[in-house]
C-alpha cells in the first residue's frame, strides 16, 4: 500500500472536536489505547488579537504574554490538564531530543526563556507530564509505545526532516525505554502539504529530497511551475516506516495548514506574521 493510499484510508481516524469555542483535532487510534491524551489545536477559541487571532499558543511570537497564557489555560482546561504543568521547548529546527523527567514539569509554561533548551523532540515515560510543542506548517508527529508506556512528540520542519529527527527519536526510544517500534502507534497531524510548500532556491534542495531510492522509490520532491514541491509528511511517514513502525499503525491527517486559514496559522502563507497551533501529548496515570 502506498503512502497516499495509506493516509487517505486512515484520515477518518481523526476527529475535529468542539468544546465551546475551542476546536482541536484528536487521533482516535491513540485515544482508543486509553493510555494518553492527544490533541492538535486549531486557531479557534482564544483571546489573542490579529494577526494572532485567536488561539495562539506560542510565547515566541509578538503576541501579548498574558493572552498566550490565557490561551494555554483555555485549551488545556478543555483537556482536563493543569496548564501550569505543561512542558515546552525552545524549538530550533535541529535534531536534539530531550528525555523529560518529573522535575521538568512546568518548564516553559509561562515563558519561553525557561523552556527546555534548543530541542525539537521530547520523550518521556513519566505519566501526567503534558508535552506541548508549537507549529505553523511544520509536521507534528506523535509516537506511543503502549507496551513500555512511553511517548514522543516531534516538531519536524524541512531542516529537522533532512536531519531525520523522527527516525532518530525512534532510535532514542529504543535505547532509553527499550521500545520495540513494531509495537508503536504513530500519528501525523496537519502540516503544510506539497500543494503549498514550494522551494524556488535550488541550493535548498539537497540529495535528501531527490534521492528516490532512499525512501522506497517514492520521491519527496517534484517539479512544478512554482519551483520544487517538498512533501514533509511523506518524508516523516517514511522515517517512521524505516524505524520499524508498521504502516497499519501510522495515521496521517492530510489537511494542509496553508490551505485552511479558517482553521490554522501558516508561517509560509502569512509570511511569518502569525500565531502557532500546539500539539499536546500526555501519558495518563
């Protein structure tokens, strides 16, 4: 089964939930394990003003900090999570993976300055530590090991994808938690699609995107009238497969963040002047 067939087949595995004004996406297959809380926010239901309207969840933009704090409280209250316990990271588009401990609870909850330093993937086997990462086109990847009861939350943009952050995160889970990838369930939530992610600068298209053999003969880049299109979702899906997760256990939401301004912030569509959605992932006790 090809990537496209697989992701189309499993799109119904996601649900857009509404709690008052708040709307967020949820992966039913992760929910069905009864081991985790999982959510990917939309831009709806918050208090921020334009261009961050309305549920901006990042302190690392020019939004007012009190609005961001209130927005985080709104979405985490909807999930029955204490917003003061959320752990965030200073995301830098690299391949550092941080293993979270109990003492990390609450880091980055109220300001970016005390968030986990320069990390784009968080992993833990400690229950009730809410992982929160911010996105505005990059790929949100959730991994659950239901046997060892460990989770990973990954922020993978173009650079992180080229560095194979998702694959490295799986290797880290194997090393730290003795994870068997064949037991894992993974979900890829909305991100920019190849329909809207075009790169005109040829020097930014390296062998990673052009090497068809590396990813089972399916190219990650194609030429179109606007330049070269990159498929971040397909690349990260392939890294999950390469790491040992079975295709039947990977669920892909193909909504494009740039194509849906009514639901999502988009860095490329809005030329950088925009807010951020958040992925939220937590092991239950």
